[in-house]
C-alpha cells in the first residue's frame, strides 16, 4: 500500500503531530524554567495545550515543580510519531520498546529545542532592534536559568559571554551520554 497518495498524507500527519509535540515541549520548558505568562507567545502555547492538559490534570502528578502529565503526553505523542513514521515501519517494536524509544526521542526533542533556542538567542543579541520581540523574550527566559550556573563558574570576560557555547557543548554531551543506553534498552523488550 505504498502508493503516491499515501506518502504525502503520512508526511502531513507526521508534520501535524510534530507541531503538536513542539507545543507540548515548549509548554514543558515554560513550566520548568518558570517563564512569565505575560508573554504573547507563552499565552498562545498555554491556549493550545490547555484543552488536552486541563482534563488530564484531574489527577495531580507532580514531582517537585515538574508536571508529570506533560511528560506523559509528550512521550505518548512521540510514540505516535515513531509509530506513524514509515522509516520505522520495518522495525518491529513491541509496545514496551516503542515507549522506551519514545522516551529517548522525547529527551532528544527537548534538548534539540533548547539547542536551537540558545543559537537563536545568541544570534538575536546581535540585533538590538529585535530583542524586545516576544519570541526573543521567551527564548531568553527559557535559556537564562541554564546560563546562570555556567556564569557562576565562568564569568564573562571582556564582554564576551561563553555560557551559550558551553551550554551547547553540554547539550551535545548529554545526548551522547544519555540517549544510546536508552535506545539500547529497546533490544531487551
């Protein structure tokens, strides 16, 4: 059933699921980093994700300030994205292996979004006219809590802030260290 009309439909469905996943990851990052909800972009993210999260929050699942409901939704959406992807159709995932792979891909998506936010934020500092834009304010609020510990160790020298570069290296190392063992767990399920 690999006809010409199926591939664009699958592509469109995966793209829609990816956008939904992106909004939930942003909601997760906004809650973890305690982003101000006065930002227009943050309000859009909340309005988009609330119809799914509010009914699920009947059962409060919190671990500190981490909302486990959002994590569960992100993993479920990621599992759906893996299941729909034709590149993974040749692999026979059991349900357990699918969810383990979904956890790994969800971690990868979160770190990728932070990675690109750091790059966009660093480029945005070059253009002072755009720093008051809501997107750059959101990116600064997401990245600033991650920069703070780095800036305590390595202060900026001669007006050059090395914390974005160190954070990018740390995110890549995190993906290299954490993701392969999680993906290897799928072999045992």
